[in-house]
C-alpha cells in the first residue's frame, strides 16, 4: 500500500452557509444523545460501578452531558491486568496492522468531524472554531503517528562491523497509563493513546472528569474499527481517588500524562518509587503547565502583534497551556499597544459555545471560575485593570469577560502563577534586553513569541528565549502536528515534543542486535 506524505487537516470554513448548516445539524444530533449513562470499558466488557458522577455543559450548568461510573481501585487493577494480557498478542501484531487501525480511525473521524466537534462544544465549552481545531489535531495525530509507527518498524541500520550482521529494533514497553487533561480532550487524549497503541503497547486510559464523554466517543470509534478488546481500557473517576492506584501499579510500565504541574510532579514522584514485584523503572512522559510570554518590541508591526496577543491570550478562554498570559511590551510603544489591546478585547463577544457568534465561551467549571475571578481581584491590586474583570454575563454558565491587567511587575502573582483563564498580565520593558529577562523570569518554559522586524533581535530571541516552542511574528498558540513538535522546558514538563519525529521513541525501547556471521 502506498501512503501519501503527511499533511495537516484543513480547518472548516464556517463562513460558508453549507458548513454552518452541517455543524448546526451535528449540534442537534449530539443534543439528542446528552444525559446517557456510560460504563467502564475493561477487557472489552462494559462494567458499572457503585458510584457515578456527572459531566456538565459549562455553557448551561443545568445540562447533563452524561452520567459516568466512578471506578475504584479494584477496577484499576482489573484494567491494568487486562491490558497486560492483551499486550502479549498486541505487541506482536505487525506494525502495518497497528497503523491500519489509526489510519481507519482518522478516516472515520474525518467523516464525522462535526459530530466530534459538537461533543467538544457541549462538554468543554469550545467555540465552533476551537472545537474544529481540536478535532483536526486529533485526526492529524492519528495520521502522523500511523506513519511514524511504520517508520520505526523493522531493523534499523547501525555502523557496519566486519563479520557481524547488526541492527537496532524499537520494541514496545508494556502497559501504558494515559492521563489527559480536559482542555484538548480529543486531540491530546487521541495523541497520547494512539502513540502508545501504534507502538505496540496497551493502554489504560483515565480521562479527565470534565471530559469523559469525549473519551468514550473515541474509544467507541477505535473498537468499531477493530481494535481488539483489552488493548484500550477506559476507566472514569476522580484522579484524586484512583490516580495513585494507577500510577503506582507494579504492572504499569509507562505513564503518559498531560496536565497541571502539581499533578505531573506527584505522578513523577510516585512512579519513581518501585513497588513490590515491580521489574522496571517506570518511564514518565509528563507535559505540564505554562506561563507563556509574548515580547512586543518597539520595531514590531503593532497591529499584527496586538491581534496575535489577543488571539493567544483569549482563544478558548485562555485555557491552553500555550496561551499567552504575559505580554512584555517595549516602553516606547507601551501606551499605544495597551490601547490597541483594549479595543480588540472589548470587541470580543462572550457567550454560549454553541452560538456561532461567540468569540469566547465559558470556562470549564465552577472551581475554575472562582479561581480565575480570585486572580482578577489579585490582579486589580497588583496592576491596573484595563478591560474585563468578570462583570455580569448570563449566569446560565461559567462566563468571564477577558481581563487585561497592565503595569504588572514580574514578581507579581499574576505574572508568575498559571491562571488558566482569560487573564493577561501586561508588563513594560525598558528595552529588548530587559524584555528577554522578563520573559524568561518564570519556572515554566513552554511557548513564547516575539514580534519585531529587527533581524538581530530575532537571532537573539532564538538563542536566549528559553522555551520549548518559540514563534516569531506570530501567535504562540495553534501548534500544528508535524510542523511544530510540542513540549516545554523546566516545570513545563519532559519536553516530549508531541507531534514530532522523536515522539514514538518515548513509547518504545531500543534493542540492539549483533549477530556473528557463521559461514
Ligand atoms: P490536572 O488537574 O492536572 O488533570 C489532568 C489529569 O490528571 C486529569 O485526567 C485528572 O483527572 C488527572 N489526575 C488528577 N489527579 C491525579 C492524580 N493524583 N493521579 C493521577 N491523575 C490525576 O490538569 P487539567 O486541569 O485537566 O488540565 C489543565 C492543565 O494541563 C494546565 O496546567 C495546562 O497548562 C496543562 N496542559 C499542558 C499541556 C502541555 O502540552 N504541556 C497541554 C494541555 C494542558 P481528574 O479530572 O479526574 O482530576
């Protein structure tokens, strides 16, 4: 079979009436499926649990997306054992067959793109455009990792030695616990799960408790394509209740986590402690938070920079690890730039995510809303509130007006702590030197951008701006699979570079084989 080169999935142009109608229809179809009761999926069997929890539409608090079982520690053990049994066969399935599952899943998801996006609109409050981008990225991961799985297959050449036939092969590790966040509940979940599966590992997937319906949709799709039972096991329930049992299970070989710094560090620490009967050092892939900065230099195209900062800060309500939460602006253009930010921000429409007209939807839940509003209050004391600030919006959901806080010092809490909401701290820099110092003044190191027309400053930023994903004269969100391998430095994580050519190495171990040639 000849496989075309990888290309990113195109976004849907909702300004075309037909595309809008299609999405409206998908939203109506999904609305009819809300409120269902779900099951755990372990070894191909659908199981109930004693307790359940609900997933809620953040645009309409009264709307239940679904009712999900709270797995207990016993279920976690069953799921890990099932994955371990399935590993014996799955690890020997030819790479071409494993890749086929991913290619066919991608093709099915492409056919049902609006349906998947509609689930994202409902369950996590993504606007149409953001939901479409999430689904496209999920398709990209499937397509990209399928090709990568084929590339790593077989024996790879090493330095030749006379009298020996030598090579290296990449073999799977075993049971992989996949623990994704809610903010890219399709793309990140699909990326981590499909990377593990195509490499020959088996998976216990514990989705975020804010996005379990989307995880179920993906599991259903994979099984409909022919993924054998036990290769993917889905356990829902609070990370605080079952996370430790999953992470410390002696038969789990690797952990693929994306989420907050606090949980990532806990997983890393717990996974490092060997349990009785454990035979390996667990591998931990942990992608965590960010406090991402955009530097706007005095030589920048100010309009381009202002729209880039607003898109990076407030896309998906600022709930992206890559979101710009600090704008570091040269004092020569500071006042003008803040004014431009203000007029762009004030023009943003906040409303229900299923309304095509909304630029921003709700934040994910009540706890996030209260944390973000607290940070805005802190920001009022630490700087000057220029825009937004949580004024009244329909209280049917968790809506917050995007907030701009100017004149913030680098040691302020809102300049150091990840807020994960629509709040931008604006800082004034004396010159480019100080701008770089301020941008690097964080424990994180995920994304960053620089707007300038000065070639020397661009070169300096390439050398001195210490982030995993650096963007020049463009926004710092919207990494594309294949084009912008993604992962951060320092407390932003293990720099796994999701969507890059090294990623599958993390899900495999290399076996070097030297064979003496006997005539
Ligand atoms: P989170 O609270 O850390 O949760 C992430 C996942 O971990 C969820 O599935 C959660 O389950 C689970 N979990 C919670 N406690 C656990 C424990 N003790 N053991 C094992 N698992 C546990 O993060 P989030 O709020 O979902 O996501 C937002 C965070 O993710 C932000 O910090 C953001 O920057 C980061 N993020 C990073 C990247 C990146 O690539 N660097 C990408 C996206 C998001 P429950 O939902 O049941 O608690």
